[in-house]
């Protein structure tokens, strides 16, 4: 039996109990900090040689130089032709949907001219070069290739460099096929902190990128945090999360499997179910007990549910929405009769899956929106990965002679108020004599 924490939203200690269940220790062991810091410094100093050494050590390889770590684009095309036809078609269909969705996110440059001839506006440009980290080893994620590469391509990024570890030299053909389908420009078989360092600082072979995106293990996440500033990063992701609001009308087996879909990621993943129907919570619990033995990753699911899951009895769907906004989940399923109405009450969520027929899993792979989402309550202030993450905005200001005189007077007053005389005089030079 899986012991899942039960909470009652009407209890006096509910918020304290909820906060305790949501708590996740993101602190990294100091030993990991020291290891990553050392690798970053070494790669920054010795470049290719350091990358090759670390890759040979950690991935159990025996390559002589960086040329052995770069996969020719022809090999990507060969992998695409080699993978199962049904899998390749699924990747291509997902790609089409991702392109269609992300095209709507593109932002164009704009400007307007004031009455005196002064022009103001914003110029939007894409990043020049982006690094894409794709996990390898225990699990492979061709979907991660698509989700990170496609918004960058839609944004107009000129060059996309992908790194993927290949422990023991094992290359996943589906990942390479996804790279070809997404239009990745260069691929290197390396991972870990050394790959992040190479992308962030550049080496003799790998050019420095402007931003690094994509998930990785604790060493990768720590390295991304440390190189931020030298380059941009997408986010530091925590464990996967799902929160389901059910009115009791959805088949309990469906809800149980939706909760499993995140719990199977790892033991720290969090699955939460809210419902005003206590009998429905019991029915989902029964489904979990019956279905869990059929799951390939049953042990991971069981540990995740026992450690971090919660079933919460709420008074009504309005209260469920309030609690959901506190949790700010990565994935939110509204498994209710009127999901669109309930969605209007949601302020904080990475992605909202509306209705009984919308499984979170379709968002992970092929619905169209991005599956790179804010976790650990960061949906309160951040958004899914998108085209906007690969575009920059520059302000445009062009004063007419009249505008320079008008604005100069205001700027002069404010600059002198701050004691910045050069600022004031710079503006004053352009003020017309009355």
C-alpha cells in the first residue's frame, strides 16, 4: 500500500502542513560546488584539453582530441533515416506542431514618432548563438531537443550548438534524429560541468554561446548557475510537479495515471490531487494501489508518492483554485466540467491542461506549447521557455532638434538634482536658445 498524505483545506493547520509538503531542499552539497567550480576554472584555462580529459574520465571514453567528440551533420541525417519510421514520423509531427505554436510568440520591432519628430521604439533581434544541453546516460530525451531547439530557430538564432553526453560511447539515434529534424547546427558528445564550461567560455573548438538552455543533473544545474552572467541561462529546474483539480467526474484510473506521469520521473517529483469529493479521493487511491504494480518504474513512483504526494479535500473548486495559486505548479490539470471558467481563476501555473481529456503527457511531447516549465513555485514570476527567451530588445531613441531641446531641459533638471553635471551639460548643449 502507498501511504499518501491526506490534508483537509478547512483544517486550522492546513497552510502549515501544505508548506511543509511543498518544501524541497535545493541546497547543493559544498563538495559538488567545489568540484564544479574547479572544472569550470580548468576548462576556462586549458580549453579543449580539459574538456577531453573530463569527458574521458566521466563518460569512460578514450578519445584523443575534440575532433572525436563532434558528430558530423551527415551522421544526424543517417540517424534520422535509421530510426523506426513510426518514431521518426512522431518526431516530425511534434516538430510541426511546435513550430506552429511558437510562431505565434514572435515579437516584431516597433516604433512611433512624436509630434516634434522624435522617434521612440524597440528593435527586436535574435541571439547569435545558443548552447543546448541534452541529458544522456540513464535516460534520453529527444523531446528535449525539439522543445529547446525549435523556439530558438523560430526566434532566428543563427547557430545552435548541442551537447549530449554519451557514456561508454553509446549514442542514441533518436536524439540525433531529433537534432536533424530541429535543425541543430553542431553536435558534440560531451556533458557535465565541462560541457557547460565549454559553452559558456568557449574553447579552441567550441565557440562561446550567448545562452545555455536545457536540463541536466545536479552538476549541470550547478554549473549553469555559476556561469550565469558570462552567458544567459533558461532556468534552474527543480523536480517535476503536477497538480490535478478534479470535481470527481473523471475516471479515477485516469487521474491515478496522470499523477504517475510525473512521479515516475524521480523520487523528488511531486503529485498533488485536489477535490471537493472525498469519495473520489478514495477511488483514486484505490486506482493507484491497483495500477502501480503494472508500472515499469513502480519503485520510483511509490517512493515519490510516499515522500511528496498529497491528496487535499477542498470545500469547492474556488478554494481549489486558491490553493493551486499558492502551489504555483509546473503542470496543472483542470479535470472538471467547466475548465475554461476555472482557468480564469488561475494566476500561477507553468502550463494549464483543461478538461478531462487533456493529459499532461500530450504537453510533454506534441501538443505544441513548450514543456520547459517553471518549477518549485517559480511560476509565480516566470514563464515557459519560448521564442521570447531567444530574442533581445534594444530601445530606439532619435531626437529631433525640437525634441532634444524639450527633453534636454527635463534631463538637465533631473541630472543636476542627482549631482551629475556632465549628464546635465551633455543635454544642455542641445537646448535651443529661447
